C-alpha cells in the first residue's frame, strides 16, 4: 500500500505535493521546474529537464506554493513570476483544447446538440460529455452522461469552439480511446484548478487549436 492508501500498481505513478505533503497519483498534480535563471517554470507536458516539484492542481495550492513553498522545496531562493497561477490555468486550457482538437481530427469527438445526442442514444461508447460552462442550463439538461463516462463543464463555449474549429460550441462528446483518456486526465486537472465544475475563466485569449 502507498501512503495515499492505494495498492501499488506499476501503471500508477505517485508524487508528493510540496504544499499539502500528500502522496497522490501525479495525474492530479502539476509539475514545475527551476529554470536557468532560478525562475519557477510550469511544466504542463512534464518534459522539461530538472528535478520536478509537484503541486496539487488547485488555485489554493498553487497560490500557497508561490508564497515560499517553491523555495523551500528547491532549498534555494527562487523567483516566482507574477500571475503564475493564472498562467498555469491558461496553459492547462490550451492543453485541453489542443487534445480535444486532436481527438476531433482522429474521429473521436463530435460537437453540436444533435450529433452528441445521437452518440448518447445510438450505442456509441462515449468516454466523456463536454458542455460549455456558460451555455444554457436548460439546454444542457436535455443531454445526459452515460454510465461509466465522465462529465466536464470547465471550458467556456469559446474554448470548446476553439477545440472544434468553430466560433462557439456548447455540447461535445468524446468516444472511448487512448487519446480521449488523455483529454479526461487533463480536463480533470483543469476542473480542479477552476475549483468548481463549470467555473469560468479568461484563459482562452490568444489560444488557437491545433
């Protein structure tokens, strides 16, 4: 058993949050490294060189990390950029938008009320239902999350629109697949970062879907 109470599994990689001290699967954490100029850099893709510092994907944890926890973890004075938490949110939005765009191009994602409804009722193996946080609540309640699927309402209509190559999108769905699993993993972080399901943000500015 790990400290988090989970049975160790070779497919589950755990890290310790430098703020809470809890050891949890790294899927719920955000990695940071110290750059050559001793500045804290978010590593959303988890590919940058250097010793990683992991922080739980919530605004509260990120804000606290910027008030001394990064320096404590690095055992050295480091520079924390102004607005680091907001920058992490912007990068996470970009990451989720790009992954949904990739899923769309792979035929694993559809948008639009009728198409999504068709998938939900037509036997399609849906991995996740996506709905805009600022969409009509009445319209959103007309669709449902299939058993075993995930629901995410943490992107705005503009952000979902970027993912699907449109101006705005209210309803979207992902079919099961490895790429969709990556979307779910990153969207779960964004949902946690935005604190509540459907939480709005301004992170879509300047984002372009791939």
